[in-house]
């Protein structure tokens, strides 16, 4: 009787591997045979024997590692050198990347929508240019937009035969009269700051040192005067008699007639005081000399360099503010323009450095822009006078015209009024001859009034809106 197939291997040594874990230890052992051929287990393929040649001892791998072109970050699996990179497995197969239906249609629609928006902006900009108005969006686009580069730069036009870079040739340069053995030295233009001469500041002394210096100077002058009087070059000074030293100086005369001596001493005191006041008045400058002195100081300040500043005022409707802005600029010998616009007011002034500094202090700190001026009490005589009457057929009627007076405008609130400096810098020459008020209802008229400084209107307009930070 034949034994069961499972019992035939009991006596033979077990070649099966030990269970790898406790979990596999208590699993029921599956049968190694099948009753049907369809369920028969396929035999496992034979394992490929491991290569006996190591990559470390491979002559091809060693040659690659010793080469100067070897990079250890890359893998060379096909060459027998396996690196740490994921590329050591060789080139992986690329698969198809299918796009979602409608992707390119959406891209095309976006491009066409952007083109339509640009065309709309261009048409709006052209219409606003014709009307003399510009919107904030177009101003921003204008500042960002840059003109395209020219086909030929102006410094290369003289060295090209047909004003085109494609026609450049060395033969034309050899025949050109512009290229000679002479060296051209451009005329140097002095910079505005070269006119500023920094004067050496004197040594600052304390009050005690100043008193000592004055005392020594007066002592030396007095000693020189005494020496001249001793040599007979100067007459001696008359005695300086006062009420306090009258009895000591005029002993005999004061005892004989003290009333007469006292009157004489008082007359001498009054004469000395008048002489002192007369000398001071002679040394004082007249009104014309003071004006000329101020003019000379302002001219000296401007000779050291011209400076300019621009201030943006939200509301410049108060009469007190208008007077201070213009009057102080005139007194400081500043020139410029005060542009009034419904949106804001722009004050542009130019002059010497000291004048600009004082005017900046006035505009930013001294004037209280949020306070309104107190109303002035004035008496209108014409309004209180009795109206003139005319006789119309026995009926007295007032003399015309009978036009209704304009209604007074409501005072504008200055609670949120501000003044900021939007620009300041140096200039080469005067751009304005005097200081004037200019009514600018549109932005185009404001730029026309400012002339070369028309860009300051855009700077002031963008100030405080975040566009100047772009």
C-alpha cells in the first residue's frame, strides 16, 4: 500500500525555509498538489545567478570614475556603475500627456479678450486727448508705456551709408571724413552744484570766551590811544564828569557853587547821550540801503545754485492761505506758478537754497491748513445807502439794473485739508520770470502753464494714490 504523498517526506531533511514570523507559524500548511490540472501551481522560474563581477571591480566602471568627465550625481546603470541618483535605472519611458478638451480654445479667447481691451483703451485715450482730458487709468498707462527703440541711434547715423545697420561696412568708415587722426574733446558743461562754494565756518566760542576776547580787544585799543596821547598825537579826553563823581573831580568848583556845577554836569551828560545816538543813527542803514542789502543777499544765495520745490495743496480757497502763499513767496524772491484746479492746487516755486528752505518751513509747518480765517467785519456803505429812485409817470421806482445777485457759495470745509511736498531738486536756470496765479480747469492747461515742469502735475496727481510707488 502506498503512503500518502504528504507522509513521504517525513524522513527526508526539510529544505523549506523557516517561517519568517510568528504570524506565519500557525498558518495551516497548504497542500503542494492539486487534484485538477487546471488548479495546478505553476513552477517558479529559476533565479538568475548573481553576477560574480562587482561594479567596484569592473574595469569599465573604474575607467568612468577616473575620467575627468565623471559626475557621481548621475547614474550610469548601462555602463555598470550604479549611482545614488534615480537616473541610475536608465532612461524611463515617457508617456502621452493629453490636454483637457477646450484648453487651447480658452487660451485663444483670453488672448482675443486682451486684444479687445487694449483696443478699447487706445480709443478712449485718443478721445480723451482730443477733449483735453485724461483719466487716471490712461495717465498710469502713459507713465508705464515706453517708446520703442529707434531703427538707428542718432550717434550712429553719420557712420552708416544708408542710415541702416545692414549697410555697415569698413570701407565706408575708411572714406568717411568724420574719422581722422585728431581726438575730439567734448566741451565740459559745469554741473549746477559746482557753483556752490562751501565757506569755512568760523570757530564757535562760548559766551565766556567772547567776553574775554572783547575785553582784551578793548584793552589793547585803550592802551594804543593812551600811548598816542602821551606822544602828543591826540588831544587828551575831557573829564567824564557824572553826578556820582562830581564832588571828587571838581572839588573847589563844586564847593563854591554846587548848583552851577550840577547844571553843567547834566548838560554834559545830555550832550554825551545825544552824541551817542547821533553816531548810531549815522551808522544805521537807510531804507534803500536795507533793500539793496537784502537784494544782494538773495542774489548771492541764487548764485550758489537754483533750487525748486513743488507742493500739493488739497484746498486753496481760504483768502488767508492764498495771501500767505503768494506774499511770502514774493518776499523771499521766489518765482513760479500757483495752479488752481478743481481736484487740487499745485504750487511750484524756484529760487535760492535759503529761500526754498524758509518757504518749505512755511508750507509744511507754519500755515495751519485745517483752520479757516476769521471773517472780517467791514461796513458796506453802498449797501446801507438809500436806493436811488426814478419818476415813471408820477410813480417812483428804483434805478436798475434789476439783476438778482449771485447766491453766495457755501464755504468749503477744511477739516481734511493737507499740504505735502511732492518734489524738490536743483535747476540749471530760471524757468519762470515771476510768481503768478493760474486758473487751470483741465489737466492739459495745467501742463501747458508749467511748461518744462509739466511732469510735476502727473507726479502730484499720483501722490497719495499709490501709483507713485509702482
